[in-house]
C-alpha cells in the first residue's frame, strides 16, 4: 500500500515530537562541546563536507527549507544495498532550525543496529567524526526515557522496508569495520 507524501510528513512529525520530549542527559549536552555536532571548526573540516543521510521519506521535510540543503545520492555512487538516499547539510551551522533537525540528530549518540541474526539494538554511534562527542568519550550515562523512546521510534521506522534495508546495510558495514560496539538496548 502506497503512502502519500502528506501521510509520510505527518508520520515523521510524530516521530520528531516523540523524540523532542526526551533528552540524552538532564542538561544541554551541546554546552559540553560547544555544539560540535552542529558545526565544526572551519580550519579542521569544511562544513560543506558535513552531511547527514536522511531516512527514506524524511527528505519531504526539507523540500522548501531555507536552513538546509538537500542532496540526492544515487545508489551507484555509494555501497548501499538499497535505492539512492538523500543527504542533508546545514547551510549555516550551528544556526539551523532545531525544530526540523533530522531523526539522526535527534537520536544521537544512539544509532540502530541489526545483528547478522536479525536482532535489533541501539548502540553508541562511534563512527569517525570531525569532532569528539563528550557523551561517548566520557561514557556519560544516557537518560532511560531517551533510550526507551529512541528504541520505540527506531523499531517503528524499521518497519519500513527501505529503512530496514538501510539500517541492515549500515550494520553489515559496521560489522566488517569493527570487532565490537556497545549495545545500549
């Protein structure tokens, strides 16, 4: 059954609202690192090189945005097992509209992972970034409600076959690159 763009936007807004009701910690974690994940030092890394891929359908949220640029990457250009994907870049970090930040920004530092046996988990995002996240580096305990809501949202998201394929593809790449990772839930 095909879902309309308006239905998709409504669903994504619902996920945004659920994630906005929780926070990784009881304080503004951006104060620990001067909001490093929202922008970087121009001398170290070009902001134009920063981008975040969107969940399938999430690109609809950014079609008319003044704060973000949307890029389509054809599946031939990347080693993913699914259709192409959209990448999002903030035009003026860190001054982008937080109200429409993508799902992956809202769920950071957690990312979904599917084991080779098909088990679904959330793990800490230990990918290489042009910055260091103190929450990960210092192993700061994340709020339980943040973890639970993230798990619930990602569990719903992976019901979409395109999202599932994307997460499974990322998980296999991660398994090839890392021996271990910290399972949070």
